[in-house]
C-alpha cells in the first residue's frame, strides 16, 4: 500500500470518530474499532501456483452505549468518506432504536481514560512479482503445498471519551508442507516483516532432511508412556490451549479454568516453566476493545506458580478485581515461554530413546478441571533409539495433564526459542504468534 493510501484511511477513520462525537446525544457513548488489510495471497500445490490474488478489505465495528445498555453493528470500511459515513450513520440510527428494547447490562463497562497511541511498523516484503520465484526456487522438484499471505494490516480504535489508537504493520506468513509419495508430510511456517532468504533456505534445508527420514518404513507403537521431545511448533499448540479456559480470570472465578488447582496452590508446575505476555516485539496491538493498553510485559506463570491471570474491565467490575488490559475473551495475545538449558545438539542424545514430535493435531480438553489435554501427533514425528532417529511413527493419540508435562515430568526446555506465527485467514489475516522453546518430557501418555 502506498503511503498516501494509508494516510487516506487514517484521515477517514479520524473523521468518522470526530463526526460521531458531534452526532451523539448527551447520554450516549460509543467505541469504534477498525480492522483493515491489503494482502496478497498465493496458494501452492505440487510446487505450482494454484491461486493468487490481492485482497483489499476492511470493516468497522460500532458499539453504542446508553442507559446501561449496549449493541453492536459491523459494516464495511472503504476509506471513501462519503460511503463510510453513510454506512456509519445508518448503523448509528439502527443502534439507537435497538437499545430501547434491550435489557440492562449490570456489568457494562463504558470507555474511560485518555490513552492514545500511533504505531507504524514498516517491513521489507517480497513484491507481488517476486513471491512465486522466491518461494518455489528451492522446492521445484518436491511436492510443496502451502499458502503465502503478506501485506499491510491495520487495527485502530476510537471512542467517545477521546481515546484513539492506530496500529499498522507489514508482515507475511508462509504456511507450507512437503509431502512424500505415500502421503507423509513435513510441515513448517516462515514469517516476519522482512523476507530473509538465508533463513528461508535454512528452513527448507531442515525440512528436506526430515523428508528423507520420512521415506523409511513407519513404526507402529503400542499405547503407553514414552519420553518425548516436543519441537517448538508442538509446544505452541499446547500453549494455546491455555487461552481456552485457563488464564482467564473469569474462568477462574466461574470454576472453568484448568489452572484452578494451581491458583488455589493445590498444585505447582515445574520451576523450569515460566510464561508471560510480551508485547515488546510489536507484533500485535497493545490496546484492547476498550482502548485500554496492556503493560509491555505481564508475567503469568513464574517458576511454576500462577502469579497473574488475564483480567479485562468487565471481569474486574463483576468480581471486584483490577483490570490489566486483557482483551474481551481474556486470551493470550503475545505469549512467550522462557528458555531452559537443553542445547540444540543435545536434543537427541538427551531424548535417548523415545518420540520426537514436530507437530500436534486436533487438541481439546478431555478433562479441563484436571488440565487433561487430548490430541494427536502429526507431521514428521519419529521414533528415536540411542539418540538416533530410526523411523517415522504412525499417528498416536495422547491424553495427558499439563500438571505432568509442565510439572513433575518436565525434564528441560531448550536454550533457543522459535516464533510460531498465527496463520489463520478466516475473516481476516491473523496477527502475532507464540515465542516458545522446545521441551523434553518424561513418560508422556499415548492412549491409542
């Protein structure tokens, strides 16, 4: 996107806020959220382009509040003032009519404070013409499948109290798999704000090595408990389960959290395990749906102890807590797991005999109250004997408690971390991801 076009979107957004301030009546308050993108998407299959194109999209979410009631309308945002204002004014009138018949919300939180911010993160992305040759030059002889998504993403906020935020970033993700002739696959992701050719070469080179190992006959293992190394991508999958009924203060208060026993200090995780929210990388906005700004860092689990939960203002009002700027769903937005002492070259020797798990699949809670997670191994998972990869494995289902694999059975975490990006494109391109190490675990339970 050209600088002039980006500026025009910001001007139109600011003008929309200013006009709504003029049009609102005395007892009304409002919030306005903007999500916009200019993205290139290119899909690959068998190392050929199957679909490519550019998407220009944007929407506004207007929330109107009055007399302890609120309602929401979402409509397109074009950057054309005449079009945008007509849509906004129609939404405003509809919301006013709707509020009259809605019930009172006892925990409604009105916009407050005077936070403002403006963050622009530039990048050095591939041009539209350069994506295909740069992605495919290393994999032309392979069955390479994936999707490249890159371009500008904008998140913005304004409200009737004068708060205003603007966040724009250039970024890309490449979510890909390399397949063998019998359907086995190595999965990988490559992401950032600058296309680094040497880093991409290293990623593909490592994937090719795993692809060669997958050509060996697969080993079928009986169910049981195995020492397991989880690569960072698998750790990221396990970590994101904490956003689903774990680190939320509302879930703690309502008895739904998998960390309730940790919160009550009935259980403790390993002192080697620490988790925090870290916004210092600037990959996601720090402001939430009410324009509140989270701290640059927020420790959540420190050396096995739960020291903070994620608390938004609505939860704080309902349970008489103090908000820490969490989003509406009280989920992780910029999680980072601290490193340990396991060197890269010591992963296989330390594993000795057991499973090397690159990726997981179909995760769900099997018993949230005890922190039990079920799922399956998938993509480039191997049986290791005496520190040497012997064979790929048939997929296994697991059922294990986080109080074991992040607790008593956690052997160590790696000295390095990997950024595992969010690659979702449902409704819009997702931002952020997890910064995580690999981890070595004793006696991980595989059930099928």
